C-alpha cells in the first residue's frame, strides 16, 4: 500500500505550522520596531522585553525577528501543496528546516546562557520551528512518498 500526499496530513500540518510561525514572527518584527506594543509579563526568568532588546536580538546587524519573518515567509511557500508535489523542492524544505533548527539552538543558548531570561513569544517560534522540522523530516522519511500526487508503478 502506498501513501499519497493527498491522503497524508503532513503537507497540511507543515503549512499550518509555517503560517503560525509567520504570524508570531510578524508580531515579533513589529514589536522590535515598536517595543511598547510587546505583550509579555516580566518576571525573574520570563522577560520578553529584555530578550527582544538584548544585544543578541540582532544577528550580523539584522534583527533576529526580521530573520525569523524571512525564514517563515520562505518556508510557508515551500510548504504550499503545490510545493509538496514538486520533488525538486524536497531538499530545499529540509535544508531550510535544518537552518531553522540550528538558529533555534543558537537563540535558546543565547537566552539561557548570555541573557539569562526567556521570551515566551520567542519560545513559541522555537517550538513551531522544531515541530515543523519534525514534520518535514517525517515527510522525507516516507519510503513511498510520491510528490506528484499519485503513485505509479510500472
């Protein structure tokens, strides 16, 4: 029995996760340029304001929130149903997910080790990125994963 991208939920799940990441990243980008609209409680450990305005909130001079937004714009396009049917985009999705996971590791380390605070909005992006990577890897590991919408045996 073969699987079919029309009958498996992985493309839909990946798209939903990508759109969720896009929404949270868009919000964090907005708050980067207008910190007064950031919704987050401040405490001993949880402090979004400290995290999002820290030295680590920029990478090579670019706001991390903007990088996240760009990542989720690209990965959303790669997770569209038409993109799942195009075998050439298979490795692009996996490569993007790998870059996303590496960046999450860097950002979580920055929060815990360098800043000493956690941002709940950032954590949401991290969880979404890791979940999306898991879905994309699961999709890649399907033995008989057709990317054209139907399995043909000749």
